[in-house]
């Protein structure tokens, strides 16, 4: 980053950088990005870090101003997951990923709006209202990390930290014209992330450029005593990626590019990118993926089941909202949850409970787990032929607010290209790929092999169109 160079050359003061972001946040309040802004804390921290810079003892992220999605714990700060059920709740500890950023002198400027409990593809499911896309305020920013993407898009912070369960970092990155990274499952500790679907959830950065995403991944990744599911594999030096002329074999799904649901401008931009890759000397291989049609059903069956289990802890007793209209203990549970959860979350809890019921467990949950395994095996077979699999990030550009609210199937299809990475646990990144004639950003997605983030990031760096 150029601004970091100016910080260390002492031509720019960090306090001035923070003040500029705070002014931008105030100026663009109508976007509904931040649920809480830590103005004074950020300014105070800027003074402390500036002194470290002056003394030559600053961390790797000194000067980087970061916003965090409202599903990540930050001690003594609000945490509501975009929901009324956690009204007034303050976190008692800091998520491992966030603590690692703070330890390297990042400044946390505030918490960002999101779909309730990260359930959504448009940021319209938040109890605090929708976030608006900075490119066109009549359109959604994507979800569930929509506000986190808009914060970067509208220059309200340098980077955001979101969560990705089925594309919730990459899909909004695509809609907003920024970079969104989902690492391999278990690469970053989930300690301090409000759980939606535990076998799918990943923490990931949203940034202006691939280099910043690589640096943030390097800081956040790695072993954590608080998370037994985190990978023990050593962390690569992701920040050392550089441009190279290395040629790769790259796969793409023919059926996906010929789908009727793919917007013509998205298709054209994707095909143009494929032609550019061929011109650069890469080998493009069309792949047939008959099981692609099972991705969304498998994803939603399993995530709804896991959500039903995970969200049972919000009972109106231990923390958050507690109804004042209960006449019995049973009523207290029911009314607290009924009043606290939004429509989309209630729907997924009820469907998940149905899926896990004794009569339907084998018919739905067990079968979906088997299909997930078959998809993983088929995907692994693809990677014996190719280095990466590419696709559009989303089938369409950002849609109008309210356009798909009454059609859940259309809303689910917004994730058709992104859920694959979560179902199989592989790393994936969305980078900008131009704009439509209406000025709406379009994303380009790269799917890599397990724990080979450095290779994927280097490839993304080599082909990213915009160099910030």
C-alpha cells in the first residue's frame, strides 16, 4: 500500500488516515454499513501505533484500518449477528482471528451490518435494515457480508473481515467490485465466530487488492488452542506472492457458462477473461460436472440442519433478548425466540429441525452427507487434471433491493457458483472482472486446491485487472 509507505516515511500521520475514514463513514451513513463505529478508540489507537512507527517497532499491519462483520467477537464491544435476539449483548472475549490482527497493530474501526446470523445473499435479512450497494443504491450489496464489502468499496476502511459459509465473502465482493477470499476450511480458527453451519463456516478478508488479502490471511491463519478443528498445517508466507509468468492448466464448467440463468454481460466478461488467459499461455480445459445440480440442495439441507442445532443456544435465558410477555418458562423460550429471530432465520431453524427429525434424518441429512462426499471426490478428481477451476462469482450483477425477497429459490441461486468451495472445503477467491454497461461490478472466481492458498493467490495476482 502506498499509504503505508507514506506512514513510515512520516509524510502522513495515522490519525489523519483514521479521521478521513471517520468522515467518510459519516458522509455515507445512508449506506447503512456500520452498526457501531469505534471513533475515539480508533483515534486513540492511531496515536499509540504512530509512536510505534516512529520508534520502528510497529507490527506488520501498522496503519491498516479494518472493519469487522457483526458475527465476530471483540471483547467489551457489541455482538448481535444482525439480530434482535442478541439485543444489548457485549462480547466477553475477542475472536482469535481479530486478536491476531490487533496484535499486528491493525485498527478496528467498527462492526458492520450483515444478514441475520449470516443467513442471506443480499444483506436484506438484517434486523437493522439493508445495506445499499455503493455502485447503485437501489441494489443489494450481496450477502451475508454485504456491508463488509461496501465498506471497502466506498472507502470506509482499508479492509473488512467477514465470514463465508456458502459464498458470503466472495458473492458480495463480486457485487461490489472488490477482492473476497475464502480460505480452506480450518485454515483460520473459528473461535469467536458466531456459528451458522460449523462444517462450512470460514473467516475471510475483503480488500481492494490480492496482496492485502494475502497479508491478512497470513496473519489470521494457523493453529489455535481454542479451536480443535483448526488445521495444524504450517502457514505459508502468503504475503510474499509476486507476479510470475508461470503457466497453468485451468478448468471451467461448460454447463455453467451455457446456463440460461447466467446474465449475458456476466457470460461475456467471463468468456473475455478466458480468452485473455489463453492469450497469456494458460491451457483452458472444459469440464463436465453433472453433480453441480446437487450443490445447492446439499448445501442448504446440511447448513439448515447445523443452524437448527447451533441456534438452539439463543433461548432468552442466558443472554440477549428476553420477552416480557411470558407466563411460564415454556412461553419464555418460545416468545423470546419468536420475537428475537427474523423471518429467514426462523425458516431455516424450522427446516433444519425437520431435516434432523427421526422420521426424515436418513432421507435428508444422511443422504446429503453422502452426496457431499461424492462431490468432494469428483472435485478432487478434477484437480488431478487442472490447477484451478474458474467461473463467474455470481450468475448476475447485483439485483434490485426487494427483487428476490418473495422468491427464495431465485435468492438461493445467487450462490450457485460460490457454494461449491464450502461444500468441499477448498480455498476460493473473487477478484473484479470489469463492469456491466450500467456500471455494476462483475466478479471472477478462482477455486484452488486444499491449503494451496499461496498458489491460488499468486495466480489471482497475476490476472487481476485493477492494480490499486
